[in-house]
C-alpha cells in the first residue's frame, strides 16, 4: 500500500516508512507534545492534497488512536486486516529471522501472556503474536474516536486478489484523482523457514474464533476463510 500511495502525485507520503510517532512513549511523556519529528517527515511545499504515513502498529498500540485524534480529529485512517492465524505466524517468522525470537511458535503462542509481562505497563512489541490479531478490540477503539466515514478497513485476502481495484478505492476515499499509471506488482516477499503445523493452526483457530465473529459483525465482513 505504501508503495502505491507514493506513486500518486497528490499524496504526500512520509519520507520514511513506519515513522512510529504516535506509539513513541518518550515523545508523549513530554508536555506539550512536540510534533516536529512527525511534521519534518513531509514536503509541505509539494502540491499534495493530503499527507500521511504507514505505521501498522498504530492500530494495535492502545494510546495511538486517542493521540491521532488529538492531533487531527479529521484524520482519515486505512487499515488492512489479515487472517489473524497467518498474521501471527508471519510475525513470528519475521522476528525469528531478525534474531529477536528464539522460541518455537507454539510455545510462543501458549505462553504469550506470561512472556509479554516484561513490557508492562505497555504492550509487547515482539511477543504479541496473538494479541495483535485480536482485531475486534482494535476496531472498536478506532470507532471510539473516528466516525466510520473517516475509516477504511480492507481485508488483506481481498486486497491481494485485486490490488489495483482496491488502490482506486483508496484514492477515492482520500479524495484524490485516479492514477491510471498504477501498475500492480509484488513489492515485498518473505521466505518462511517452515510451514505452520496442523496442531498450531487448530490451536490458533480456537483462540481467534470468537474474535473473528466479532469482526464480522463490526465490519459486515464474511470471514469464513479465516476460520479454516
């Protein structure tokens, strides 16, 4: 998504991907908050109609939505939600690849709550394989601060099927013109060192089942494919 947004001349995207401003506890420990780090990321002299950045953790990080609302209550938000089982396994693979995780996936998921206590009173940025996939709480938190017309939730699996169509919907949502020069391409790939086991999938399906049902009700989605 970040790749496609950067191609549009009317969208000013932050110089770096994942600015991590609204989840930065050091910045928000100060009063008043200094927004200089965030605003220095943009070329305000450009002809862009809107400006934005992509930090996926904002959806998960509990204080972020309130902080974004306090900065600009008219902000528009875009969030892509992936099958939480696949998201958890992908997250574990990424952290394993980065040498931030050394434990086995099933062990990590079973013991996540206990392992994550070391980050209290905050959420754990690495060990939150299951917690990040509990989307219902996150969706409700978004709607607590922002009206539905300012939020676009996209199902990851639908997005993969037709990226160009979804990008056009994003442009319309942001109020910018169509960009017919957009060409669909795969911009990120990751190699897993093993596949998720049937035991692991069954355990995670059980954990996520009720939360997925809530997401279906909140967003009017059909998530049958997430429950298999």
